[in-house]
C-alpha cells in the first residue's frame, strides 16, 4: 500500500496553498495588470486606462492581492498631490516564463480545443 502523504515524482498535486496562489495570480485582472507592469511601472489611473474593463474596486483588490503575494510593489511618489506607483518585483518577473509557456500551449492547442468544444456542444444539443 502506497503512502498517500508522499506524492510520486510524476503525480500532479495541487494543494490548497497552490490553488489559492494560482487563483490569485492567474485570474483575468492579475494577468492584465502583470502584462502592463512588465512593460513599465504605472500609477493606478494609468492601469485603469490601460485596462478599461476593470472596475476601480476590482483593480484595487487585484493590486492588493499581488502586493500581498510579493508579485507587485507599491511605491509612494513624493509629488503634490502624493501619487502611488506600482511596479513588478523580481519575484513577479519570474512569472513571465511560466505564463508565456501556458499562452504558447493555448495558441498551439486552441484549434483542437475549439474542435472538442464543437463536438461536445453538438452532442449536448
């Protein structure tokens, strides 16, 4: 009998902490924010203009989650009035390669996925 507490090397295991982190980092708004911040630091309103579909409340919550996870940092700019700028952290930059890999996979597999969706939908109807 195998010890279930020790995963096999080839076993996909997504525990609650992993699931929570992936939910927070790979959601729709986080990916949009990270896409903007990979290019340059941005102020809050710059992000709102760059991502017009996001609400102020959703953008604030997204930035706070990313900051809490060490992916984004908040920097107060000593101007009048005081401004806040957000920038991606070195830890946040390490997300680029895995996200690019997922996007490359999606691009390559999208025709097969769309075909599977059509077949599923036809069988359901």
